[in-house]
């Protein structure tokens, strides 16, 4: 085989991995750029792609030296924590109802959960603003909480639901047979088992909330969240501290996600070791 | 026989969430529709007058932005499919022990704020960036050699930002694909290409359609990419709605325009759900429904 033919054959064989590698690189480029530029010793007052002045840790050290930025970040964390708490609680309840119960109106409930996820953010933001204008409701932290809980609920339901499907109900029946009340069964058996799903849902809700710009832009009034702050300063050129902070947030999120993934893997492995449940004649059948 | 109390349990569980969604998703849509029928201005005050002319008026002033939104979102969706399908395929069938790591890379952009990612693209595509000079050497840039403030920059930004929404449903459907069917096709002397086109693609069609919807819909309504990466000639319909609501405060026209956008998206989604169910958005098959 001639050399070009061999190169061609190798390329054909490796085309998919090479293509996939390029695609992954494309996805990671901006993250790398943000991280590298957080270390660049050039004040970013204007838009430029130069790192000629070398590297520094200055902006990492002075990460929390901009009062407006701190305040915006604090507002975002408070907002995300509150929205996550509410959305996770009511979303988990909805997921349980949808997977465990048959009732009239399931289809409508499903539709009501799905459609917000398929609605452009600008429409959600605009419609909420329309209502708040109509009701002369003052925009601020409260309206942000209302909006953030609203767009987080559907995602919580989807994540918890996927955990509940394919869930071994024998354990719950065993608890009931041993005299546990439905509430005790839920608290001591069901909740610990679906907890990884609930935690994953809460993390997703937190990430969605802290990341949201569009819906917040419509309903924030004078309250400034982290994305709104970034947007405000982006017109003049963002301070390098924002890059450092974004990199830090990325690392925290990546580590948290990796931990949840690892925890889930471990739980699955442990579940795989457990012996198969044995059907005992004479016990109550599933309701 | 279940008691009334037991039958009410699902409603108690669903109640708070459904009420939240009704009051803060459905009801606001109603008010947006009503606001669209007002007339007047911020100065003279708004008045409800059944002003149906707001709808044609809102459309006629913005044909350019509407067409552009379709074109940008459509191109970005197509590009995302072309980038995403091979990647999802490679992750599902060829990644081996790197599977988790690659999936992690796919969702990694979500760990950085959307706005900051887009601003990072602004830096990457700025005039003195090495990537732009490569593009210039390849004569891929327009006449003045700039990339920022072009349609290409906005489409690239949209493609980038919504790519994970394409890859994840594609991966889910490829993962579920029974590889024995591809082997069977090859045993029956089909070429790799035929097997791919006649077996793999049709069987992963639900994932393709879901990915296309989940990419197209947010891209269609987006205004961040057009604002940060585009110039004055690249604004999309989202930019118009944002500016009418928040800067010009022409609420009736803004409401009319976003009401029409919602109607369009809702039609697409409902038609899709009619044929494919809610699976694409919910992730799994509907458990209790199939158990009937």
C-alpha cells in the first residue's frame, strides 16, 4: 500500500474519534479561555486577545474586592438557595405523584410540566413581567424567587421522576409489612433511596437559577444578580475578577457533579450486590 | 377498593407545584395576551381597547428580524446536529471507559455562566485573536476581515450555547439502540453507509427530533448571542421583544410579538407531543401510563 493510501486508510479509521475530539475541544474552548484570562496580567478594559504581559495571581487574590460584584454574587446565592429549596420540595412531590399514582388529569399535569421547558426564556420573562405590570406588583427579590422557582420545577420533576422509575418497591412493602406507617415508610425507606436523585435535581435547580439571565432581566427591578452584574459591566469590559470567579464557580460545580456521579455509581454497585428479592407465598401482593 | 382519602393523595402531592405553574406560567400568558390588546403609550397611559391590529402591526415592523431568527436558529440547529450526531455516536459506541468523562465534557459548559461563555466567545472572535487570523489566512472572513458583528459569529454562538441540548437526547437514543440490529443489517450484506442510513438513523429519529426541538426553540428566542456577538444588523426577534419591553416600554406591541412567538412554539411542541408523547422532555417512558 502506498503512503498516501495508508494515511487515507488511517484517517478513515480514525475519522470518528478525531471528529469527536474536535467537537469536545469546541465545547471546552470558552471555559479554557476564561480560566487562562483570569491569570493574564492585562486589565481587560477593552476587547482584546493578548496575554503579552505575562501571568499573575493578582485577580484571584482580589477576587472579592469589588463590592458590587460581591453583593450581586451574594444575592444570586441567596436567590438560588431559596428557589432550589422550594422547587425541589414541590417538584419531588409532583414526581412521586406522577410515577406512583394513577389519577384523572395526569395528561394535563404532564403537559403543564413539559411546556415551560419548551418555552423560550424571553417569553417566560415577558409574560411574567406582563402580569406584574398588570397587578402593579413591585419588581425585586420576590418576583425573582417566583420566576426562578417556576422555571426550576419542571427540571426537578424530570430528574426525580427518572430516579423513581425502575425503583424496587419491595423494600417499601417490606417496611409496611413490618408495621411502618406510610409516612415512616416514606421517611425511612423511600426518601433515602431517591435521595441521590433529589440531590441531583437540587443541584440542577441551583445551577439553572444562578445562571439565569434572560428571565431575571425582565423581572429583577433594581435587584442585581451575578449574571445581571456581568451583563451590566460587559458593556464597558468586564473586570478580570469576574473571570477568576467564573473559573472558581466552574471548579466547584464540576467537583460537586463528579461527587454526585461517583456516589450514584457506588450506590448502583452496592445495589447490584444485594440478592434478588424472593417472592414469599401468602404475603400481600402489590396494590 | 381505595378510600377517598387515598385517591386524593396524588392531588395533594401535585397541588403546590401545579398551582405554582398555573399562577406563574399559565396566568401570565393570559395577561400577556390581554396586554397585547391594549392601546396607547407609556406617556398617555394604556387602555384596553381590543386592539387586534397590534398583532399585524407587530409583525409588519419586524419581518427582517423574524426571518433572521428563523435563519439563524435553523442554521445553528443544523450545525449542532452535524457536530452533535457523530459526537453522540462516538460516546455511545466507541468511548469505552472514557464514556463518563466525555459526557462530563458535554455538560461542562453548563458549569460556567451562559453570559460568561458568550463573552468568552466575544474575546475569542475579537479582531486580534489567533483564531480570527487563521480564518483570515483561509480567506473565510468577510471583506473587512472581521468576525465579530457578523451573522457567522451569532450563528457560531447559538450553535455553541445550545449544542448540549442536541447531544444529550441524541446520546440517549443511540445508547438505547440495539446494536444487534446494525450487525444484522451488515450480515445481510448492507454496507456501513446503508446500515447507518437505513437502520441507525431511523431508529434514533426520536432523539434527532427531540434534539432539533430542544436546540431550535431556545435558539429562536435567544437575544444574548445576537447582542454580544452581533452588530446592529444581526438583531433577532428576541432583541426586539427585550427592547420593546425594557427600553421603549411599548408594552402592547411587545406583548403582541411575544404572544405570537409563544403561539408558534406551542403549536410546534403540541404537534410533536401529539405524535411522540412527552418522552423527549421527560426523559423516560411514562411509567404509570404504560402500566395501565
